[in-house]
C-alpha cells in the first residue's frame, strides 16, 4: 500500500484489489464537517496498520465519517468502514440496489448536482448508475471507471466494452464535457496514474474534440476492471506516489519506505 498526500486534507492511497487482481486508488478527504472516503478499499496485507492509522485520524478530526461510492463496482470496503465508524454510505440513486447488496446497507442516496458531505458534488456520466465527483476545495475531479489514468500526465476514456450497448465513446464524451467548466487542477483516478497538475488540460484532451484535441482514449487493455472484462492483468498505480507512515494525516512531503506503519 502506498499513501500520497495531494494537498492539505486530501490523500490518495493505492492497494491491490484481490478480486480484480490489480492496484486501485482510493481517496481520503478531510473537510470541516466530515471525513469523506471515496471508493475505499482496506488493504488485505496491511489491514491492522491501516485501521490503526485511520482510527487515529478519525478520532483526531472528531467529525462524522461518510463513504461515497462512484459506481457499484467500487463498493469495496464500505461495509467494514460503516460498521467500524457508524459511517453513512452514500450511493447514486440508480445504483443503490447493487451497492446495497455489496455494502449491506445504504444510508443515503444522491443524484447529479446534489451537495454531499465535505462539499463533494456528483456529476452525471453516460453510465446511468455512475458519477464523477468534484471536490471544489481542492479543484479535484474524482472518477470511478469512466476516466482512467495514462502515462505522462494524460487520461483516457474507459474502453467501449465497459459501456452499455446503447452508449458509445462519443456519448460518454458528451456526458463528461461539463467537467471542463470546472477548471480542475487534479484528476484523481482510481485506475492508472492520477493527474496532479493541469487537470483541465488533461480532461480537455479527451473531451473537447471540437477544439482540435484528439480523444486520447486509446483502449485500456491493461485494466481488468469493468462489467465486461475477461482478463485479470495487473497494472500498478503507485510508481509516482510517495509512501508515508504513521497516519493518513502526516505532514506534506513526508516519506517512508512502505505505506502505513504502526
């Protein structure tokens, strides 16, 4: 597991997903009214250290814990976190039933444009049961599956096989184009490398084809996550992350050799 502080109150951690056989990313957002965990996954191999660190953070912040889920594939460890902290679990309205089956319970639902704990705002996508989150305080876009990380600060759209039959890449691109109005600094993807600077430009390359940009959405054949995936290749996301120790709230720039330590 690697943990990277992106800004004051904003962290991303990556860990291996035992079901999908790949490394995935998760987000910790500390706000004035809440601790918000986006698509959280507890690492199997470092669970004790993870829980100790998160327990300390939650106790120190003293605010309610909320789990917000982008898409039912990313329900992940919502059940365990809800049980441990009495956390609320938020699901998109059209994805509630599927997320509830995995999480055990959904306490709240939301739709595009609603204001969620921590100031998080969901944006619609062409996959009806999936959203992309916007964290205004950090000018951060947080996708689930529809936007993936690529190399050299670039992004890509998810492959066609991940989309419903009546949704093509053009329709997906159209649904995501409102993200360009946000002037994002960061795009914190779950799959692949996050874009930590010039996020708007990275989004523009894949969404604003009218401005002369290429789509940038080359097939994501290395990613085995999604409803129609048939392989289980592993893609590491942690190459550029700084691993940190002691707590999810360590000071910016601190670094240790491997993830959280007791």
